[in-house]
């Protein structure tokens, strides 16, 4: 049995920032199924939000209101306040850790406009911001290698929970196939989102709901899973992200007729309206037959920005267009479509990173979560661009402080190593013993297809019911899948099968919660209930797994300063 004071699952921004805090006094393990530098946080392009006021006066109060309005008033406002107040300090700390930000001519950190923000408050490193922060934090972790051990290419199977206390995780080394138990005083999940359940997604291949499903299977609820954000500018047919930074720098969105159609949908903010509004506008244009050349895409036009500005501010976007489409955005438009991007929901936590086990806020001892897999609900029903990197760093740090406080004074609990291993080994055995009449690849493709068409940008009761029925059928077929590699060494196939099981479970949870919420709010839009309904649905969904099936309870939204108002742009 392996033993560490704290084990952190995930090595993106939230996981690494948490580790830097916890390793001050504790022995920390960071476990990741990829390498830290390959974590999905590195794909974030556009920026990290903070009210520095470097280009025009700004304040945390304005940042707070923009975030709450952007989230369609489903955000927990006490958490939002803490989060936006911390933002300026966090930026300067990252800079002191070695993160290089783009600059204004007088040497200040440059800030650009972003959708839904009333002021330019996106601090950025050209269009590679996540990459810059990720590497700065990784360097800091390497400095602390005495107290932090990184387990690269290890897979987390399940939590070890006894009563109301979490005592470790069951994992396996992908290289050798060996199943191990890591005993810990505290466990932190920073496992990211679950966008891979959709056909068109900007998410990395690792974003497969492992963390949220491990928590769900231990009887913990998931909060607000119906709220999935579709980013307006995914590369047509592939979902690779063209950052919102392009629109922040002044790019236009054009339909098949060459019209800047956003003036119909959000006249005051145009292309810089919040993502949910822009994604729906694009989908509406496509559905009305105004896509480019009759295809299901619209054009992102950067030509008027000029070569110099594109090369200075948006070099990665240009390179992506050339590499994947053979299109140079200096001279031609880029075809884009709405793409599944971010999960506002996740494992419910309080604002200190403690995972909570019910709608009353009861803490699970020794279990913490931060980043996209967690739901502190600072984003409500829709996240504003550049608020996710901030969330990962702010709440990664807070979870690290909470873990330190919790684990310093306690002993390890007893763990039955044999029993915990046996449970996971049985899971492997079940996969190897299946009758092999179904293709896992076909099941995965069909799941992605039905989620995209029936539980995507627009939803309605009929589509969601078909979606749930189809997913239930896929879960049955999953039990009869055919595995071709039965070896132990670096058997990537078996881990992809386990991930598919997690994604199928998560897809059902998303669709059932979406069916239950009979209103439109933020990223969740019901064509059969097109209005927001504060009277009946101003609450968080809490989805529980019970012996009688899935049960959805509610949790009140914390409202402190801003009463819900009509959301117009």
C-alpha cells in the first residue's frame, strides 16, 4: 500500500496550485493519467480575468455583477464575491512565479475585452494563457520535489470512503497495469470536465468524467449537471478551439450571407455577448439555413485586424487554421460552429473546497475538489470567458489551504487494502469476461451523436426522452462489449473502456437533469420552455444515485447583493 498525507487527482491548474499550498507542511502525491504539462488547462487560450483596471478603471464589484449576470443569477453570490476579490492578488502571484503576461506599451499587464465582461479584464499571454500558467506552476512544483511526488500516467478508479470520511483512492499504473491503494488523510479531486460525451467538443481526450463519476458512485450528489456550455467558436466538424480572444481583439461573426448577425441577438455587445447567447445565435442562423455554403457552420472573420495584430496577439489561432484547414486567417475566414466546452456543474463544494454530501451543506471529511470537476457555483448557469482559469487557481489554492488545515493534526484511518483492490480487479475482470458482441467504438460514437443532436445547444422534452432511452440502450450494449487487448502492460484500450463507462453514466445524468429543469437559463435552453422561471427553478439541481434510481433534489441559490433581473445585452 502506498501512503501520502494528501493525494491530489489531476495535475492541471487547480491540482498543481492545491499541491503548492498543501506541500508546505504535508507529504503530497499528485496523480495524473497524462503528464502535468499535457493537462487540459494548457489548452486555455484567451486569458484569466481580474479587475486590475490597467486599460480603464475597473472594480471587483463590477467583475462580480458581470459574473452573476452572465451566470443568469444562478451563481452563489457569497462565493463569487470571494473569488473576484482574490483575482488581482492571484495575477500578481502568478507573475512572481514566472508566468509571463503580454504587456501594454508602458509595461503593465495587458488586458483585453471578453464576452459578457463590461470592462477589458482578461490578462493574457498572447493566445496561450493556460499554457503559460500551467508551465509556471509546474516549475514551482519541480522546486518542491522533496515534498511532492508526481505519479504520471496513473489512473484513478475509486474513492475509499468509510462513513463520512475519505481515506484514499484505488488507482492503477497504466504502464504496468498494477492496481494499488493509496492511503491518504485527505483526497483532492481536480479531474476537470466531461466534454468528451459530445461529438463536437473542445475538450482534451482525458476529459471523460472520471472524477465526478467516482464521487457519484460513492453516493455523493452532482450539482447542476444540466448546465453545459457550448463555445461559439469551435473549428467546424472538429471542435478545436479558436479562442474568444479573437472576438476580444475585434473579429466579426458572419453568416452565409456575409451579415454580422449578432446585431439581431445582442445589439449592445455584438460578438462580445456571453457565450451561451452567441452559441444560440449561431445555431439559430445555421438552423434557419443561413450557414456558410449551406453547411452547419458560420464564419469567423479576422481579416480586418491585419497581419501585424494577428501575429502579435493571435498567433496560435492562425497556426491552427493553417494546420487543420489549410486556411490562413490573415486572408480568409475560418469556419466555426458551437462546440461543447465547459461544465458549470460538478461535485458540490463549499467555497473552501470541502466536498458536501447533501443539499444542506454537510461536509465529507477528508474529501476536497477544485476546478472544473467541482461546483462551487461561481459560474451559475453560464461561465464567462477567462473566469475558468481564475476559478482553477483561486479554488485550487483555497482547497490546498483547507487540506493543510484538515490533515496536519490527524492520523491515517484503517483501510482494508485487499477488499478495495478486489473491487477494482473485479471491474477489470468483468470487462475481460464480456461476450464481445458489441463494438465499444460504435457505442462511444452513438453516445456522442445523440448528446450533440438531442441534448445540445437547444433541448426539448421529446428530444431529451429519446436521448435518455438511447443512452440506456447504449449502457446495456456496453455490458456486451468486445475487448481485443487482454494484456496488462500499457493497455490503453481497457482504460478507454472504463472512461466510456464513466461518460455513459455522466451523459444520462446530464440528460435527466436537463429534462427536469423546465425553463431556459444560461447554457441550458429548452425550446418548449424558452423563458427563465425564477418562481419554480431559481435553485441548484442536486442529482443523487439511490437504490430506486436517480433522484433530483434542490439546493437554494445564495443571493447576497444582486436580485435576479432580466438578462439583456
